[in-house]
C-alpha cells in the first residue's frame, strides 16, 4: 500500500541530501518546502531531525576526510540545519 508519509520523507531527505552534495538548490526553498509538508500534516515534525541525522551520517561525514576532502558539504549542511531549526 502507498504510504504518503514515507513518500514525503523520501522527498525531503532527497532534497536535503542533494543540496548538501551539490549545492544546486536554494536552502530557503528546501526549508520552505519542508515546513509546508510538515504544516499540512503530511510529515511529522519529529521526522526532520531524523532526516538531518541520516543525511549527516550518509552524505556529510564520509566525505570530510581523504580521499574526498569535501568540507563544503559540512558548510552547506550546517547552514541548512540552522535554517530548519530557526
């Protein structure tokens, strides 16, 4: 059966992970979208910290050291995290 919450969870997580990895989207647009989805009740507010934790462990931490050395990921992640917590 189709689970709407799971669909929105994956959508928000994908947008956050994509921005952290490539920086192509405006962080404000991601935050607005996430807040709209939570506001409509399609995703619980408790899911956002879980999403951020998963993105940090999957898309940020593994890329901070050699052989990738991509500290800009951490900067994009922290900026997005601050906007979501505000």
